[in-house]
C-alpha cells in the first residue's frame, strides 16, 4: 500500500494508459481523481476502480481552459483537503507531414499535451508549496526525440520534458518531485490499429523485440509518485524496452 491515504489526480484517465495508472494507484491505496474531457470514459474508469474496492471520482475539465482546470483543482482540494499527486497524462495526436499540417492540428496537439500540463501544474503548485510536499509526473513519449509526420506531437512532448526540467528546479526547495516518463511502443488498443508492416518495423527497433504493456507504464509512474523515489527529481525515465526513438 505505497500510496495509502494519498490523493492523486490523473488527467486523461478515461484512456488506456491513464486508466491503467488509476487502477494501479487504487491498488496501492490512493484515492483517485479521474479527469477526462470525455466524462463518460472517466466514469467508466471510476466504476472499474470502485468495483475493485478502490475510491475514485470523475472530473470532466477541459485541460486547455485555465478556469476549468483551476475549478477542478479547487474542488478536489475542498472535498479531499489535499492533493498529493498530479499525473499529467492527457494527450492526443493529429499526425501529418509538415507541408500538410494545419494550424488547427498544431494548436490542438500543443495545447492539450503541453499547455494542459502547464495549467494543471500551475494550479496545484501553490497547494503543494504550502504543504512542502508533492509529486508531479509528466507523460512524454519517445517521440520527443523526433518522428516523421508528428512535428506538432514531437514539439509538444519535447516541451513536456523541458517543462519537467524547469519545474523540477523551481519546486525542489519545497519538497516537490517533478519527473517524466517516456513510453515507447506499448500494446494499447490504439497500437493495435497499426498495420502489420509498421508494427513489425517498430518491434524490430525495440532491443527487447516486444511491445511493452500498460502496467509497465503504470508501475514506473507509481514508483515516481511513491516515497521510494523521494530523492529523484528532474528525470525522464524511458519505459521503452531499450528503444531510443521512433
């Protein structure tokens, strides 16, 4: 029960990775605030947590809107008295080659992946500073090193790594750990939509010659939000089977 009596907010937890983290955190004793703009998906995650004996509540805030983010954080703290853990997991893609990428596709991806992480971190920071305790984990991707057809996503995820470095410096003096997890090729429902040739190529690029599992990401994040990692901050952990980029 490494997270016993801890309160955690996981963004994008109506999706596969976020849901896996929510279930894993609940197993370790955390009370989980499940955020997803798709409230129906968030409610599904909450039901899964509760059905397994855990405690969770859903929040449908749009992470690109400052007022909605602040309202969500304030509500969680009002109801639960404190927020110990923030996992900035929400993200999505709008892939296209540079010459065909629209400004709308760029803005959507950068706003959700990068601005959303900034807004959530900014909203929770005063509370964590006051308590001189907090764990923030940002989800990037091995794509942060570069990938064809993903100029928007790569830029956003590289920005998430930079945000981690900056916030880690600013918040370390207050006992707040800020770290980053970079998944490689993970066996999610979205990954199953890859054609066989692409999947085979990506597996061959992975030294362990296999896809990772959602629980592999959940376990890495769990370590970083537990007190087992109390002297680790400003780090990016690659959970990628040895892959160093797409």
